[in-house]
């Protein structure tokens, strides 16, 4: 059977039969990959706990007819705190779910893989209040549905203080065009999203928790769900915990 090596972050796992699991990963070279880990639910499994959601691993796989199989696993970074610390787990769950929604099977997306691996690494170290907002907006920008943040989507005039954000419309509205749709949002939230998407993610990640961060995050979720037509179910869990 042909073998291949791949790097990836585990997105989710499902039991299969008595002792196996199907592992879904975001990989560097093959996009979203589903592969079976045989015998992983036996206590003596050679895989141990190396294929938990969030783990960043190198795999050796064999190509199967319908489903590939995992031969060997080496851990690059276990991201253990992202699973064991509840506040981190809720953020990590949303990030993994979002990638699962947008990644395509067998289609390389190095940028998305890198974004996820870096965000998980950052979350393992410290929980920046705007990390989830930053991740979700960056992901949407990568996938080609970034919003318009500077000029009114209706009349094109510059939006520089009072802001309305129109998710279906795809960006900000000026005060004069506000009645045509959208919701009023803190201008600071718009500034934060501009920083995230304008090459100043580092600045955004240093912003303290507050209304601007919450709004940037809820807009990111709403915008994501509108464009992908998929619910981020982990968000409801996050809302209960945080
Ligand atoms: Zn306008």
C-alpha cells in the first residue's frame, strides 16, 4: 500500500467499530483529511493519547480504497492546556469547528493549516481576549469573504466614527445610510477588526477584554455563519462558560 507523511492538527474524532477511531485533521498538504486509527481505543494502543482534538502531529499514513489509515504518529505539539483548561477548551473548540466547516477534503490549504496551528500555539501560551475574534476574521479573510471596513457599502463615503455593520451587506455603513440595514456597533470594534485584518494582529491581541472585543467576536461569528451557512455550535457552549 502506498504510504505518505503529512502534518496536521486534529479537528475531531469519532469511534468506529469496537476499537478504532476516525480522526479528522486539518493537514498541510491534503486539506481536511479523514483517516482511521486502528486499535486506538485499546489501552495498549501505540497511538496513546496523541490523536486528541487540538493535537499538532506528524502522521505516516497508508492510502486505503475508501479511507486512509494512520500507521504512526509523532507529536509536534500536544496543546494539552487547550484541552484541559476549560476556558481554553471552549475557544479551541470553536476554532477547530470553524476550520472543519471551511476546509475542503484533499485540497491543500497551507495558509489555513498554518493559521490554525499558530492560533492553537498562541492559545496554549496565553488567552488573549481578542484571540478568537482575530482567528475567525483571519480565517474569513483567507477564505475570501472579508468585510468592507472603511467605506460605506451603500454610498462609498468614509466611515470614521459612528458605525453600522451590515452582515448580509458585507461591511460597514455610514450614519446617513444606516436605515438600510445592519446594526449599530462600537466604532472601537470596527477599529479592532481593521487592526486584525490590516496586518496589526499583534496590536489587536493586546487589547483588553471589553465591549469592542465582544462585538468584534460576535460580528465574526455572525459573519462566518452567514457566509458559510453553517452554525458554530461550539459557540453556544462558549457562551455558557465565559
Ligand atoms: Zn453611506
